[in-house]
């Protein structure tokens, strides 16, 4: 007998989603499909071709016979960080016959109107800066437990520089006065490289990101070649482009994904949406994700890096340098009004912010022998640039370069770029930024939260008015004062019976403020709303106390309610919520059947078809036959459900809610992407690795 295939939906066709699809497609028992909002594959890998040609009128470069006149331009990621056999991107690059060019030559301009620094001086500054970075990372490793999550690298860095002395180079802590002036400005490199302001960089996790050994190399032939190595294995994988996901509903039986072009169902879903999209709340999870994941999404950083690609008629900068760097300028002197009179308000604002920062460009001269500069703007600069048109952004950078290259100021028409393009990852609704960071106030464990898949289980919340006693479904226990209205204490995994029919021992505990609780063996079940004070004996010795507990898989925890553990109270251990809403319940009568509008419905799952808005109409329901009801109930029969309240009928109701839980074994929603790894975030290789990681988990769960 042939078993039906398991179905997996992958949301997002970036490298993470594609890598996962490649792995899952190898398993003949799994059917994979992909939903991608864009009209292309790759996500934040975006190689564009045929935009510029190496040949320019009057330019420096002429294509040789057999050489392509097309220069691939990566609007997204461009580099492989760590060209080493241990980096999983490298074998793909080799399979794609990619040309990797190490980028290790740079030049630094210290002041407008001044020549560039010589290579030795430039190398000295970088060496000093990276030594300081290494000291900060070691300090982070050695003192992590004592460093507050609210301490920034900038605070540590300022303190570090304040303790340097410039009087005697033979004494400890020496730093020259020149270094003390330059290094703080050059340190902005970290902010631009990681798209996070130094004031927001967490000192506690300065060493969190792990890099592979080897060169940092640009993929000169374009990242699309690497993607194609993966895509060629997906011929049997349906990939639905321009399908914008807006809702993910999941239960203990499966997943439903809603898009602008219809609904899709599967056994599990792998979400590879960028962190920026998760932050935007444009995709609704039902039930809501567990509180820890929601908090991680909120706390983690997701910064924007803007690229402005400019193709010039000729090269006017050092031809052999990969990077052209300009230290921040003094605002009271720059920008120079004579060079900026033609800029509008938004352009002038963008230029002013930009020149306050470490400005850097990548040159395509050593890579493609073409007069192309790519300017970068991050953080506040990125926000300012994204308000501009492509042409306005080009003019801002051309004006910036004119402060350093006199020929541009003297003859702008000769040197002005002929072609220019700007990225807008921050404004992109399918990205929301460029890459992930760990800012102050967040934790490295926030990244690890996404390594745990999310499942769901149904929970019954019952409401009625009868005084009859009966069995109670899992996740509900009842506290029974003498009144006919029962107050429910929501607990995890306890199956209780009210009364003493099963011989359980009951102990009533009367607290000073009045709430009651009963105990079953060693569990004390507390009335919702009761805040338990510390219990002390006549000599003042503590007999019990309140302890906050981290959310677990319990019902109360999954609702995001605080859980209290009571220890030492006359040998009892119990848990409750001190903020749970007080619910009323009429226990349903025994040995009866489900009835809809007077017609009996037989079978343990018959009542699934009559679910609406979380309620099941129950007039006669045998308590022992109560089973979890799913949100996936047949919605076509909603209208058949009789609303007893509207008809003034005194019938019982059972409301079923799906509650999210982090659960590796029963997970329905998996996550992958560069924001889902605590050590390889903000990298293409991290995205690739997490896609493969989650594919292995999904396949393993199916086998189990």
C-alpha cells in the first residue's frame, strides 16, 4: 500500500527557502511547494544583468573578443564571508564556476580637499581599530554574565578611549593623539557594516557572530549563479510567484496558509520570511505565536543598508583599490554651500547625515575593469536616502565625491554618472530591511527561539449553569466553592474530577483574602484572580512563597498569563494564574448525545462540522466523549450551528481554542533564515544553513 505524501509549504523563495526545498525534494515521501511574494526567486539575493555595459563613450574599458559586455550587479548580498571549504556557500560557488575576488585593498580620505592617506597609514588605523574590536569581543566572552543587556559597545568604547594616554608610548594604554582623533571616526565602520548604530550594539554579545576563516570575496559573476545550482534541483517543486501570504493558521492536525491568490493547506509550513516582515505584522499567525517568539521578533534588530550604484564615464579614483573610504567630516564646515546649492531640502539633509558618517564605496575597477562605484548608506543615512529618487540619490553622492575630487566640482557634466540605481530594502514590504543584529535590550537566545518549531493543541473552555458534576477535559480543573457557578482554574495537563467519587483526598485552604483552593495529592489548584501571599508560621518562618516561572507548555503559560508556583505550603506544590479571567461553567450531563437543532449527531467527531467562532452548540454531550475540537472544523457548516443564546435556549456551550506551544516533536510551523541562528546571523551562509537545518527537522518528524 502506498502511503499518502506529507505536504510541506515553504513561505519565501530566498536562499534559505530554496535550500530547504532542495533537501526536502530528495525525499519521495514528501511533497514540497513554495509561496513567494515577489515575481522572482532569491529574496535578498538580487542579481541584475544588462543594466550597464563595460563600454562607455570615452571610457576606460573596452570589452575584449569573447568577453561578455554584461556586468552582473548584486542589489542584495555580494560577498562570501570566509572562502573556506567549511563554509557551505563555497561548494555551491565552485559548482557554479563563480569567480570570487578577494577585496582587501582600500584607501582612506581623512578630510575634504586633502589627498588620500598612504597605504601604511591606512593599514595602521585599521590594525588599531580591529585590535580594539578584538579586545571588546574578548571582554564580552570573559564577562558576559556580568554585562547588562542594556550596555552598548559605544559606552564601553568611549570608556576604553578615555583610559588611553598619549604621553609615553613605552607605558601601558598608550595611543597617539592622532589615533585618538581618527579611531572613533573609523569605528563607525562597525555600524555601517552591520546596519546598527554603535549606541545600539550590544556589548554583551559583541562576539556572537561566528565567521568562517578565509578571504572576504565578492562574487564577481553574480550570486544568481549560486542560486541556480540549487534551483536546478527543484524541477518537481511547484513555486508560486506573486503569492503574498497574509495569514498562517495552524492546529494539531495541519496548516492553512492564506494568500492574495488563494488558500493552501499542508501538514507543516516552513516560514523563511525576513525578520523585517515578521516585525511588520503583515502576516497573521493564528493562534498567535508563543510569547517568547513574539518578544524575540520585537527585540532583535533589523537594519537597512542602501546601495547606490553609479556608472561613470571615466574613473577618477584610485583604480587599484576595492574600497574608497571617507572619514566623517566636521558638520560646521561641510557640506560646502558652493557645491550643494542645487540640492533640494531632502537631498541636503541626506548629504549632511551621510557626511557625518563613515562614507564608503566599492569600486568595480579592480573587479570588472569598469568605472562603477557602489555607495553605501546605513541606519539614519539609509532612511534619508530612501526618501529620494534614484537620480536625487546619485546627485547627493556625486556632490559628496565633489568635496574630495576637484575635477568633479570643476567639470561636473563630464564626470556625472550616466547610469544609476538605488536599492530600497527598508521600504520593501517583502524585506523590511537588510539584515539582523543583536541590539541592546535583546538576547542571543532570541535568535535561538526560532530553532524551536511551533505546534498547537486544542483547549476546551466550557460555559454553562447546571450544578451537575462530571469529568473535566484536559487543561481544565475546577475549584468548587458551594455556589452553583463554578470558577475554573486553568492548569497544564491535569485531569481532575470534582467531589470525592474517585477517593482523591481534598484539602481546603482558606487564605486571608478569601480565595479558596483545593488540593489533590500534591497539587494545589488556585482560584483565578487569587494572589497568594507568602505564608509564615507563628514564629515568622516562611511556609510558602511565590515564584515566577518561565512559560512552559502549560495552558496558562501559552495564553501569555503569568504563572505562579507555590512551594512549601504545607507540603503542597501548585500553579495558577493570578490574572486569568474568571470563567463560569455548567458541567454537562452524562451519557447524552450531541444535538444540533434537535437532530442527534453520532460519532466522536460528528460535532466538528458545527464549529463557529470558537463555539460548539452542545445540548446533550457525554462528558467522557469530550474530545479536542479543531480550528480546522468544516467552516462550510457554520450557518448550521444554532446559536442557543439568540434563541433564548438554556443549553450548554463548549468553546475550543487553539493554543500555540513550542514543541519540537509536534511542531507545525518551522522557521529558517539568517535571523534564526544565534551564531551565523546576518549572512548568506547562515540563511543557507538554517534552511537545511529545518528541512532535516521536518523530515525527521515525519519519519517519527
